[in-house]
């Protein structure tokens, strides 16, 4: 039921969060968990936190200031929040692995990733 919403929310992410979330999910370095942004050290992180960690813009359990494509230190922007919410709903309904597959397939099909030449702290 929520699959189409998750696919749309993934499609609507700003370009840089898309790239960093995709890289984080493909890295295999993160324990992805639904329902929470960051529950380390004993738990996992959501795809948004994983992407922001890999981009170097996540500290003390939240986004750092100065990266408007992601949001503020108080809250993610609307597109990022929608993605996180639909990821959680889809993971609850289908399981985390199925939700991750939907996100990865959508991101892999987007041309923005094929041309992404982002390096360093260009995570905004």
C-alpha cells in the first residue's frame, strides 16, 4: 500500500541527499533500521542518517547546519522528512529489507546518480 508513496518520496528527494543515501545503502557499512533516525550505539540508523553520516554532515544525532538540501539541525526538510516517513511506513508493512530494495532500485534507475560527481563536503 505504501510502496508507491515510498517510490515517489525517493524520486522527490533533492539530488545530493539522493546520492549520499544511495552511497550509504550500497556501502554495507550501516545497520539500517526503520522508525528512528539514529539509535546508535546499540541500534541502527535510518537511510537519511546513514547518508548524512557518510556525507559528513551528521553530528550528535542530527543534521548539521548549512546543508539546506537536507534540512536544518532542528528538522529535515519536507522532501527528506516525507522520504523518512514513507520508508518507515513501508518497512512496517513489508519489512525493512523490502523497503530498502524499493529505495535502492529507484535510486539506481535515476540518471542523477549516473552523473553525480560530488566529492568531499558538497553534501548540501
